[in-house]
């Protein structure tokens, strides 16, 4: 286990100087307590028993050993033992806060021995009282140091967990943005591709239709650029509420989507069953993206086809069906759901507690059917996940 980051050297230096001042002031009271007057040797030992605290963050065990040696010499010369206890106790706490328990206990034993030695060389001292004080003070400082070490370890673990959660959140957000970019780009580029092919085919024979196709290409590419610009603006935005301003198409915009698809050469019928009502934003976004992806697949793979989009508002759910009667060959990766668009649709449906089925129809063509619950609980969950 690595030690925690040491305190700044300036702070430890101030603490060391403070303990030196306290020890010197207390040492001047030695004659009043029945102990010899301090001389130059005593002052030097007092400084040596306190000042190394300035380096306790870098070499805690070595600093404790130096202060203990100075204290033992100070006591051996017959001076008041209490004067040199401040630095040693703080040094013991530092060792316990950054080193394993066994090292802290060893240092506590050494300090207890020094305390007992001071009691032995002091006339009239009560050894039971000296031993109890030594054990009590050393135990308390070791315990508090150990608690500080555990707190530091828990704090590091908490920071690591927070960093991991943030990393996962970033990965999930990148996945969501990737799906949004796929939906936006794939749909618009499919329309542009169809219209470009039409314009080239009729460029000589029907200039009016070619101009109409080019106009559709211009409008569609402009809408794609605008949506991409909005999404990139959200990515650059530092405001934590920027995600709430991200482009989130709703079912009200289905009419615009279908109009673009029709202009791309695919006749689409739109049917709504049941009474339309407000739905959670996440549910509407899911339904919109599934319709967009399904129609994009029809444009790319179904050849000459007609499509039908059906919305069914149920008491506790919404059903979305996209049907076509195309005769084109559906690529295996689309038929089996291995394409990125199909994977995105399944992920969206699963996110909001819904189900989706994708496959060929018995009467010909292809069908995408999505069922989403709209209960209050799922609605709240959808709002939280999409916001």
C-alpha cells in the first residue's frame, strides 16, 4: 500500500516551529516544577526533538527515530521529560497514518519504553501511573493515525469508483451520439443517393424532374448539416444541461420525415389508430428513430416498393409498424439484424422496455414492428435515460 500524499513542506515546517516554541516555553517552567534549569545542551536537544517534524511527510519513520533519540538523551541528562513529548507524539501519529500497523505499533513500543525510562530516572514517580499514561497516549495516537490512513484509502477508492462511473457514462453517451449520427446521416444520405440517381437518369429527357431532384438533394443535405451542426454544438457545450437542448425529434415531426421519403421516390402511407396523446420524450424519440431507420432500409434495399407506417395508440402502450411490399433482395446482415441500424433499433426498444421484430412478410416485402409501453413508471425512466 502506497503512503498518502505528504502534507506540503511549508505547513509541516510551521508545525515544527510551533512545537519548538511550545517546548521552549514549557522548558522555562522546569525550575518551578522542581527540575534543573535548561542549559545550551537542553535547548539543542529540545530543537532536535521537535524540528525534524518539518520532514515527517517524506521520512516519517526516520524522523520519529531521530526525535526519540534526542528525547532519550534529554531525559538521561536529568531534564523535565514532559518538554520533549510533543514532537514524538505527533511523529507517532504520522507514522500510523502512512505506514502499516506493525510499524506503527513498533514505534509505539519504543515510545512507551522511553516513557517508562523517564519514569525510572525520575525520583518519586508512580510507575503504574507512568505505564498507564504511556500505553494510553501511544494507543490513542496510533488509533487516530490508523483511522486517518483508512479514511485516505477509502477516499482514493471512492475517487476511483467515481472516475469509473464517469468513464462508463461517457462511453454510454458516445454510444447514444453514435446512434444519433447514424440515424441522421444514413437517412439523409439514402434520400440524397436516390435523388442523385434519378436526376442523372432523367437529366436529358426530363430537365424539370431533374431540377426537382436536385432541389430535394439541396434541402435534404441542408437538413442533415443542420442536425449535425446542432449535435456538434452539444458536444462542444460545457453546460451540464446541454443534453436537454440536444435535437430530439418527436412524433409530430413524422410528417416532415415522410415527406422527405416521398420526395426520394418512395410512396408512403401514414395511418394513425387510436387517440394521439402526449408521450414521454424518450418513447417518442425511440419511435421516430425506428421509423426513420426502417424507411431508410426500404429506400436502400426494397427496390420499387410502397411503404406503410402505422401508429397505434393503446391504453398503456404505443405500437409502430413499418411495412413494405418491395421485391428487392434483403442483404443477409439486415435480414438477421446484424447491421448497425438494426442493432440500434433493438437497443432503443430494450432501453424503454419495448420489443421489436424485424423480418420478411409472408405476403412479400418486409416488416418492422415496435411495441413500447407508456406506463407512468416506464415514462419516467425514459425521461431520465434520454435527458
